[in-house]
C-alpha cells in the first residue's frame, strides 16, 4: 500500500510539472512539509523528490530548497548542443575562427597536392604519428616551455581523443579522480563512460583548493587529478608557479597521476611552465589544434612518460587504428611555416577584444574571466535561475550554457557560461545585448 501511495505521488508531481501546472522555478514544500501534508514517512517523502530529480524534473539546492526544473530546456544545454538553426546566435560552443582561415586551408591543400606524397596519405599512418610529425609538434611545444622529444609525444584525433586514450590506457573502472568542481564537460563524459569516480575540488582563488585535495588524499585512494592550470575552462584562471609546485608536491607524496589539459593555454602570454615540465615523470599533457587552428582538423597530441607511451599507442590502435594523415600533414606544414604562431597571436588579440566587448555590455553583472579567454562565467543573483534564463534566451535565438554541464558534483551553481569565439563581432554584440536584456528583465 505504501509503495502504491509513493508511486502515485511521483506520477502526480510528474504530470503537474510536464503539463505546466507546476511552473519552472516553483519552490516545493520541504521534505518534512511534504511528509506531513501527504501522511508519509520522512524517508518516503525524500524518496519521492529523489525519483523526480532523477527524472530531470526537480533540482534540490542546499540552503535554498527543491525547485521545479525548466524541462523545456534541452537536456544538457551546453557544449553538447549545437545551435539549432542558422538564426540562433551560438554563445555556448567555442570554435574560434578568423577571417581568411578558409583561404589558408585552400592554399595549403593546393600546396599539398602539388608537392606532397599523396599516395602515402591514402595509407594507414603509424599509431601515434610519423617520427617527423611528432618532432615538429614537439618543437612547437618547446616554444611554450615544454621541452619534450618526439618519442614521448603521440598524435591523436583531437584533444578529446587524447583524453579518452589516456584514461583508457592508464586508469581502470572504479578508479577515483580528483577534478575541479566546475570543469570541462568532455572530461566528465569520458569519466562516466569509463566508470571512473570523480571527486570535486572547490576553487580557491586562481586554482583548485589544494588543502581540500590533501584531505581527499588522506580519506580516499585517489589515482589521478585532472586539471587545467593554464586558462581553466570555464573559470579562466591561470595557476601561479608556486601553486603548481605545491600541486606537484602533493601528487608525488600521494602517488597521483596528473592529467594536464592545455586546450586554451595558447591564449596566455608568458604563462608559468606546464605541470608536465615540472613533473614529467607523473604528468600526461593533452592538447590539440582545435582552438588555435580549427576544430574540424581533429589533430591533437599526448605527451607522456616514456614508459607509458606503448600503452597509450595500443589504445590509439584499438580506438582509431591510425592518426589522421591528411589533416596532420596540413597542421605540420602550418607549424613549419609559422602559420600556427601567427594565428595564435591573432586569436589572442581577438579574444582580448571580445572580452572587452563583454565587459562593456555586461558591466552591470559580476563576471569571471581571463582577459584573453574566449569565454565568460556569469554567476547569477540569488533570485535568478539559470535554466529559466537559458530557456528564455534560446527562445530569443541565443544559445548559452548553464552550469550543469560543467558541474562535477551534486551542487550546481546558478550561472551562465558564454562562449565568445564562435560568431562574428556584430553577432556577438547582438547576443550579449540579449543576455543583458534577459538578466535585466529578471532583476525586477
């Protein structure tokens, strides 16, 4: 009888939410109030809310209560959702491109057709890339402060593939990984797929709370930490050299593998050395050319201790068999002729201009961002709900991300993450103005 009562109550709430009788943002009774109102045990009332939350209909927020979610918002609004139509301004996915890049590609393809060994590109490439290509990418990294030879560097099909191959090669299901409480959604997806347990670390200034990491290491057997020390996504921090040394010391003390993501590191001038330069024996450095060149090329790289290279190469073979020959050849040609260095410098200037525009148009709202980054984090005032704002913006033909895709723990802050690099400047201005208008409308 109690089971039937519990199920009936879940069904009733679900129907009221889906029909709109319970509007998005409605605060529901506390667990105790629901139990008293419906004549339930407290544990049963809590179970009702837990099941509705698992269905994606409610969100429970510590200190605030239980709220009806905005179910009109596409599930996982964020990096996994592309603009739904040509007239939607995409401020949730970053694929920065500069005018003239298509012509660069056209010219590079012509050069490759005239002088390259095209027949070789039709065959399978070595697992991890040709020695010459590895050496070219290694030379690029040396200019960024990471001295590495080609033997420790493997080419992959984009940085996401690099993350996947690394985790598959070096971790096993059930391993525990420390990660920032707000972090790259692609890493969350891989961890979930590989059945890794993520333990969130709170932020402490320009980096993760290392005291919290130390306490975690004392309580749990951590296998690794995933971190973005140079231009964190989505909060834009750059860890100081001192904090990097402290993180390395903790990793050595507790035997942690460091997974260092450098996807946006190129945007920072004169950054401290990568963690892989400070602790090469326990760090895997992963990045690619999606942001500084183009997302469609799908060329990335993994730098690992020499002893781990065969294990990662084996997973490359198992997952894609070979690296992408054509796009790797194009990328290496651009590395050799200085095109990559030039595009990186231009994109640093472009990102700075876009941040200045965001600061001007969103000046009334708190913002967290690096002055050279392609994204802005907007914490929302107490009275605003991120899913409602995002849904209203989508109806106004602007796509943004909520905090949900970035949150690695149970607590999801009400915030928006705006990507600045995927539309032209006039469109960006228009999109930011609509964001400001949506926030202004909710502030009264």
